[in-house]
C-alpha cells in the first residue's frame, strides 16, 4: 500500500463545467521509470461547493505490469473565495480558544495532552475508508452540515505541508495575532515574497546538454541562443554538458521567435591559425507566444530533448527548457541576465554582512623588574616610561610615569571577528622612545565578559627584550573582550542597530522590516559613453543593522527597474534605514559614484502599513546641490507584538554597560571612526568587493569634519526649537500690554478660576494637551520623512563654503584661499565668543548675588527674603497668587515704560568680565 497525502489546487471558473482529469502512475525501478497505468474521471460533483467526496477509482493496467491490481483513493472538494475566508477566520478563532485553554490548564495536563491527541489521530486514521464514502454520499443537504462539522474535519485530518503553505500565502498583509504573544517571525518571512514590488517578466532559456551522433567524443561544442538582435553563447565544453540558464528581459525583446543552435569547433583555420572554425549542427526554433509561464511555488520546468534541424547533419539532439517567469524564479540569481551585462560579478545582486565588532579593554596596572640600559649621567637615573599597545593598525599609549609607579589606565580597542592574531604590549623609554620589552597575547584566548559584575583576573606577563635579552621584566595587565557594549560604526543620530555584541544579551526581534526597491526615474547621466552621450549604470545599496544589500546593476538606463525585495529583523523601532543609489564603475576598473541617499526612520512608520513613495535623490558636490532623479521605494514595518513595541520605548537606547561604565565622548568618537575603518576594510575584501567610497558614503564618515553649512543648519535648528518659547513669551507680552482687550479680560477670568479651583489646574492642562494632540492627528504627515535640502541649507550656501567642506585634511589649497577662510572663521568665532560670554555673565551675576561680592546688593536681598517670608506666612497663598497675577497683567495706564525694579537690580550685579584680560 502506497500513500502520498499530497494536495493539488486547481483554479476553475464559476459556474463550473464538465471537467475531465487523467492521472498516470509511474513506477521507478533503479534509474528507469516504467509506466504502471492511468485513470480518468469526470468531475460532476464540483457543482456543489464545499462538498467533500471520496472516490475509489479502478486503475487501468499497464503493459509492464499486467497483474498489478491498483485502486486510486482520491478526495475532492471545492471552495469559493467566501468559503475560504470563512474557513480561515474559523481556524483563527479555534487557535485563539486553544491558546486560552493551554494558558488556563496546569502544566501537567500540557504534557499529557499531545499524547492523547496523537492516539486519537491514529485511531481515526486507522478507521475503514468505506464508512467515509458512505457518509459523504448519503448527505442530502451538504452545505449546512459541512458548516457545522468543519471543526471536526480539521481534527480528523491534519493539513498537509502544501495546505499550510497555501494558507500562509493567502493571508492578508496585516499580521493578526495575539498582541501579548511574541512568536517567531520565520513564517511571516516565508509568507512575504515579492508583494511590495512589481513582477518583471523574463524569458528563461535553460540549455542542459547536447547529443551528437557523428562527432568525436573529444570534439568541443557550444550552444548559441538568438532572439532578434540578442545573441549569446554558452561556454565551450568537451563533455557536451552545459546546464546554463539565460534570462532575457521580455520587455526589451525585439523578436517573437527564439532559436537555439549547437556549434562545434573543428580546429584551426588555415587563413587565421589563431581562430577556430565553427560549424552548425542544427537549430531548434521556438515561438515565444507558445512558451509556457511559470510562477513559484510551481516546480521547475523539466527540460526536454529537441531534434536539431539541419540540412547536412541528422540525429543530433539538444536538451532545452524554455519558460516565461519573473524575478522570483529560483534560477534568476544564477542565470545570465540580459539587463545586468550577463555574468559580470560586479553587477550581480549580493548580500554583505558587517563583521562582528568587540571592544577590547586593556588595563595597564604596573611593571616590575625592568631591565633598563645603563646611562652614565646620574640625572637620568630616574627615567620615565610609558606603555603602548598595538592591535592591527590601532595604537594607543598610556601616560608617562616613573619606573616603579602604577598607571591603572584603560586602553580600549575595536576588535573584529575573525580577530587579529596578537595584541602586542610594549614598554618603552620616554627619553629615547626605544622599546624596553614586549609581550604578545593571543586575542582568541582573551576572556570575554557581558557585564560589570564579572571580574576579569589580572595576570603577570614576562617582557621579551629581543634576541639578546630574553627577559626584560614583568608587566601586570588585565585584558578582556567587552560583550556588553554596542560598537558604534555609524553616526549616532542615524544608527540602525543598538544591540550588545554578546549574543546572550540580544532580545528577540519585535518585528520585520520589508523593503521593496522598485526603481528609479529620470536619472541624470553620470559618465560619458562614446563621445558626448552619457549613461548611468545604477544600483542600490541598503543598510540596516549588520546586513547590507547590493541590488543588481541595470546597465545603460535612466529609468531602471530593480523590483527586488529584502527583509530585516527589527530589534528597536527608533532606528534608521539608509538607502543609497550609486553608479557602477567598478566593473570597468573605476570607482563608484554616489547619486543620492535616502534615510527612513522606523518610528515614523505605522505598523503593517505599506508606504510606496518616490524620494528625491540629491547629491552634494563642490559645485553645489544637484537633483539626480527619484527613487521609488515600498516599505513596510510589521510588528508581531504591540506590547513589545510599546515596551521598547521605555527601555534604554544603548545596552547597560554604556550607562554603568560609560566611555568618554572623545573616546567614543575615536572608537567609532576606528570601527568605521575596520568595516570598510573588511567589506572591501569581499568578492565582489563593496567599494570604500560606498561604505563611507553610507556610514556618514564625514560628520566630524568642519562645515559652515552644517553649522548654519544646526544654529537654525536651535532657533527653531526655541521659536515655540519665543511665541509664548510674545503672547504673554501681548496680554500684559492689552493688545487684544477681550483676550486679556478672559485671562483675568481664567486666573480667578485657577486660584479658586486650584485642584483642577493640572487636570485641565493635561486635558488641553490631550485635545491638542488629538486634533493634530489629522494633520499628521502620512509619508515617511526623508533628507530635506531646505533643512540642510544646500541652496543658500556659497561655493567657497562648499569647497571648504569637501577640502581634504590637511588642506592643499593656496595661501590666499586659506587666509580668506581663516578670516571668515574668525568672524564667526567672535560671535560665538560673545554669545558664550553673555551666557556666562548671567550665571556669574546670580552667583555673585549669594556670595556677598556686592555687600549692598546681597543686603537688599537679605531684607527682601525676610519680608517675603513674613508675607507668605501671614497672607494666604491664593491671595498672593491672585494679586501677583493681576499686577502682572494690569492696564497700561498703571504701567511705567521703563524697565522694572528686579531687572534693574539684576543688571547691576557684578560678574567676572572685568577680570578677564
């Protein structure tokens, strides 16, 4: 008895017609397949939706096995779209009920429940199938009974893998699960394929091998594919086995016929000894209108043998498979692609991973028994020494100290997996810089810790002075790999990952980020081609976390369409996705040129909503800002647990070690720049390499460089943040000066109400804030934010300021240019200097008021404090607040134009400005 338990889903029209189907059974013996028989039936039962019918069909005997008795057992049922949606919603309700039951039951029942269910399933499966046939054929009103018995049918037969896949792929884009449940997202990743991009039709031609009758076995052969002006040939093989796939962009085809021919190379030609004479063995024509279509998850199309048509040669065959598919086809990634230049490695789509970065902490404690060289002068007999450590290209030094003293200094390095072989620690003489001794420590043997509670033991190491000095002293150090930190390799304001290095500290992902890179429009030419004509070979690089994606390069198009979709795990919603567009010059030996960049912050996206927008690509150069085109992106942030997403907003941005044992700001900048250089070097060693200019552009490696444009942008950002406060101050001044009398009278009433009903002040304020926020929801921007040229001040900056921003360090400009820029910087610094001095004066005046620097002013404050204390003791607080409020908003008739007494008093206080030279 053979059992397959396989499901086949076939789409039919409604109302259904007579449908005849034929099934054939093939029996496999060794490497040969032998026909066993076939059966046909007429599907009349499809007229009744959702009616399950079990058929036992007799099998027609095959020629090879005439005594074989076979009966085929098939189950048929038909579902409409409404019934399918009803079944899915019913299944979800059952899953919720079972989940609640499992939570309410004790742990013991959970262990026994699967065994009981497994036994019941085994009993039901072992029942007689004839009873099921009788039960299904005796139904008179099948639709209502099937509706009631549907849960029982689900329990009797567990769904197969194909049915599970159909159910998953048929779900909507919204994730409807329990909000308090955090489940694995692998099923959702399988469900998401290419739903954010458009399908691109490709003509696939798979040339497997050839069979030649009259040629020698060692004769080299190759196949040639011709479609209009497209002509490509396979690699030349002696064994006549190519197995190559070619993908042609169907929209770019200029012919309706395809020809596959096989050619042989018969040796050198007498006229051209370096060339080989080719002869055609025959061709196979294909009509592209008759080519079948294939869409995953359909199985791959099996290749077939075709006879080669030729006038001189006969008996030659070629095995070919031709179909029309999309970019979702399994053969697309390894196929020869017509829009990407064929099999060029630099134009293929790739996924890169950043190396895993660690902080290596070296604590230098002290040295003992150093063997220093003798010096004749007695005054140098107390030399100063220091310790320097090297890890790859990183070099850090301790401070200078006397021999025998202790340092207790930490030197922090950035180590990337796979690690550098050794950490070299050297003790050097500060007077001449010569090394006293060194020790090499294997980085792979260094202890690792995840928090500050783990104590790393310190060790003594012997110093080696050289060949003539095998022992030069001892050094006491403590070294460990810090796994509780997150190593920043990009700018802090655009970081895409905040997880700790240690894997055991990583929390489960809270969602998935799906990005569909659809295409670009109206790209400007970047490089010249055959004279004045320009061209652009564009590709896209996207980075989120340690994962980098590199789309395929579309050659010589100003409106390329990639239609590639990628998925990332999301661990924190307050992170940024960076997408850059580049012109590929690496496949020609040149550097890649940046076309533009897009940044998208995940916290500004709604959950389970698809954003499909076009973003402007602007590139900044010494000549100014230039719009290079637009890129169309589809993005979706799917969250599996709403509760986990809300909890993420209350958790710290960085791991615990950043708050318990923080690094200094200057030290963080050095380590970030070091990590950036390590990531750039590691990705440049990939094959094909991700260029250094691409990685630096994506990581914003020039954020620390001085820029007049960025300084202006930051200044106006501060002004914009303080504009709300300035507006409030102006509004209070208008009320105080009775610019609008009805508003001032209303404020008098509100002040009386606030004093009388003081317990309602805070509830009223927060209710007002709630209403304001609720009303502003309808004005919320529904598209994700992107890089703005106006906010970056790229349109109002001068050419010399842009040239200064792109200047190298150290500069190579002329002395006149440097003098002009230096004078401009001095003028700006003078204004900053004045502003800082004014802020310092206000703080010093307040400090002088309480330090008796001006005895009369402090005495006045002393008497004032005594009077105010008695006033607050004798007069009720509500009366004082009401009186102060009325006095502040009194009518201008009772107001003086001169500054008030408190302002005059504060301005007369002394500061330290007169003591500065």
